[in-house]
């Protein structure tokens, strides 16, 4: 526990761990004379020597649940499975249909007395007819339905279908109050063995470059997190929710002391979105942010490789109008240090659309301050989205011009080309295995920058279609018969 904190705060933390009123420790702790900062404080009671997390667990465990997901899926068996000729003309769903039940298990956290549950999106990922059951710590079970599911943030919000009951729940703590070294507990159901509690510390804050979303950052902890813990609670010693456990770094599949949790401040946005219908969106400032590299830092005369580089500006965007310039390096957002582009975008997202963010930027060796309004992404116009059909490879796709908001929503780093939003099942595009998120960057060796470019090129018959697709940062070059 950090020794440079105010003594009153340390008192509250110790009292929470011991399960006793803070005033009971005041005579022994706050009023004890201290000769100097280096003096050792002698515990005044056996309770202080043999402190326990049991009071915290008693308070929090009833709000942590098991989430069971059962899905009825149909699979097809065929002697021609894997044959490209049959898959092209008949698709993957060819052969004798077989129905089976697919099951998965995870954890969740009740965050309101009326039964709102937060878990991971990957815990409730299922196909076909799906049944979700929530099991409480007291062994009661309830059906639940999905209110919101966001794959990029890996957050899902459920509602327990249990009538008018009051459930034990956890309150959100401001995750920005966490410090490296703080004690935390991870509660979940690892490997399906039953509710389990592990303890550790906050190993790092604002870890980025791990999840799918452009604004995803994580709390790192060494509290043991294992398969089945996903969606469980990360709580502080006051018994408040500071994060949702989501993934681990491991080569064996078990915990090696490197686990990650979604910060509670971001989780709370998705809960509010599920209850109010307001979509969680990354604010649009009209600036393209990139990670700072050693080469860029040297070129800009910086002695630290830390911050988000403003690589490109929209002349009519909020950032340009507020005075941000290309080449600026954002070092802080609302006083919080940012290590890279994702950290900056996380701060902007949690700040929220409709507000303004105070950016500290390094510009030509000097620190400048820019106040940028956080706006809604530009809405697509009627010519920005199109359903394609015809005698060409993209028959059955719904495509869109890459406007800033759409690029952010699809997680596309370089907004150039035309993105595929959806693919109609059993269409020609589906048989060619195009998928949502694919970006068409070239066709017939012609650069595609808009739907108009794409449609005009598709209108010219050909014997062979030469296609350039970007998928997950990789460029795929395809040739398809006309």
C-alpha cells in the first residue's frame, strides 16, 4: 500500500480490509505520535497483524454470478467438405444438417438492484437460438436477456428476468482513482469449479494495444485470472467495482500473473447506453492520431517516446478549429497522461460527446493547451451506403463510404476505400467469403475511394475480376472469374 498517501485515506483502506469502523482505528493509528517519515508503525492489535479480506468478500461475492449460455446450432456434414468447387457453388452449408447444443460458461457482475448484469461480450457470443441462465452465489438461477453487446469493447449488458426482486449489487468506483500498487480482488468462476476469489495488486494502468477497439485500454493485475473468470469482478478493498476481468496473457492457458480488466469508467458508459438507448461512440474531433515512434520522437526533438501524434487534420473538424495542428503530440487529456493514440482516444471516449477535453500538446519544443469540443461523428448521407447486386463478386453486400465515424465503429485504422457492412447469406459474395469489415481498396487495378468509383468499375464486364481487399491490416489480392 502506498506510503505517500494521506493518512486518513490509508485509515479508510485498512478499516475496509478489517471490516471495522474507521473511527475504531483512529486512536491507534491517526493519533499515534510519529517521530519521522521513516519510523515503523507497530500494529496496535492482533486484528491489525492478521488482517483478512473476508469482510470485503462477504460484501461483494453475492453480486458476482455465473453466466451459462446454451445455443442450438445447425451444422452440415458433407463428403465434399473442403472441396473449393462445391463450396463455391453450394456454400459451406451443404450436406446433411445436424443440430447440436453449444455451451459456454463465464462470470458476470450485478450492478443494480433490479438485476442489470455486466459481463464480457465473448461470454455471451452464440449462434442460433440461445438461452442465457444466470446463477447467483446462493444457487438461485434466473433467465437473462441481452440488452447490449459490443464486441470491440468486449462488454455485454444483461437483464435478469426474475420479476420484481431486489438483488445484491456492486457500486462502480471511479477507475481513475486507481494507482499502481493498489490491492484488488478478482472474483469469478475459473474453469467452472465454483466462485473463487484471488488477490493481487494493480500492476499497470491504461495498458493498450491488446483489445480490438481503437479506444480500448485495460487495468493490468497479478490477481489470478483463469478461463471462466471472464466477465467477473475486479474490486478494490472498499468493495467497489473497478473493472471487469476480460483476458489473460498466457502460453499455457492458465494464469501467469498477467491479467487484464476493462476499467469501470468505460463499463459504466455501456450500462448507461443499454438503459437509455444512447449509443456509446468515439467522439469525432477531426484528427487522425497515431502512436509516437522513436524515429518520430527524434525528428520532433522529443526526449520521450510517449504521447499521441496528430498525423492528419480535417480542416473543418473541431480540432483544427480549436487550434490543434498537424505534428502536435498530445501528452495529456484532462490532466491524465497518455502513452499512445489508444490512451488518448480512451480519455476522449470516457469524457463523452457533447463535452470538451483539455489537451496538453507538445509543439515545437513547447507545451500548449488546446480545448477541443467532442462532437458526434458526421452522419452518412443517402449516397454513402449502398446495397450491391448483379453479376459481379460483390453481389449481396452492403457497402459504405469510410466516413470518420464509420471507420471508428469498424475499427479501421486507415479510412481509405469502401467498407463492407454486411454480406447476405448464400450470396455470391458470401461464397467468396467476403466479410463485414473488409475494405475494398482497388478493383481492376484501379484505386477505389468511394462507392461511385466502385459502381462505375463494376459496370464494365470482364472475364477476370482483380480485387484488392484490406482485412485486419493485411492486403489481400484476389482474382475471381467474371
